[in-house]
C-alpha cells in the first residue's frame, strides 16, 4: 500500500494534497500501534491458553479482520470512513506480526533463523510484486480492485493460520 495508496486516495477518493499528507499516513500510524498490541496479545494469550491459541488464533483473527476491513473500506462511498476502515485493515495485518515471528521461533527451534528467513523472504516477494500487480489491476478493473484482491488474500491467510500448529516443531533436514 505504501507505493500506490496515496494515489488511490487522490484519484479514487478525491482527497486534496493537504488531506493526503495526513490520510496516507494513517495505515502506518495505526500499524505501529497494532504491531505492539499484537505482540502483547500473542504473548499473553500464549501464556494463558497455550501456543495454538496464542499464535494461530491471533494470526487468523487478525487476517480475518484485515480482510473484512479492507473489503468494506473499498466498498463504502464515504471517503473518510473508507480510509479509517482501510487503515484498520492494514493495522490488523500488522497485529499478527508478534504471532508470526513467535511461530517461527516456536516451530523452528534450532532452525528458527531459517524458518524466519523463509517467512520474511516470502513476504518480500509479495512486496516486490504488489505494486506491479496493483497497477495492472487498476488499469484493467479500476482503483478498488487492488483492495479487493488484498482483502481476499488476507482471507486466504486467515484460512492458512487455521492450519498452523506451533506446538509441532519443524524437523531439521
């Protein structure tokens, strides 16, 4: 979102340059707060309910909320409500970071570095292709299309988190 989101806000939602300076930063601002809260939440739930709930449930719930927020944000007519919902969706996606990195340590054991590197690399690949795919989607389907695709990918991510069981260690090769 960092690369194309300000343009979306200007072209699709009609925000002025002055408004853009504030609005474009909301997803990042919300994400900073959510990242910290997510770390506290996953640690607390892990201590209280165990690894499965503390990691997988946090990750899945965060992705599900991100999906719903972004898709709803893309759908609403009110531009200010849209930016709040989309920013909440971005924040929800970052809320799970503590659970994601914690899962790498939990499952990776002595290979936590390799597991973490694989997870991070997969994210970077997505980050590289995201602006390219977003521009293709905008050209073909309009400005809301990347948000709908992002929301659907977050939904798929929520389903994937249901399969993650951090109590099971990854075996060394």
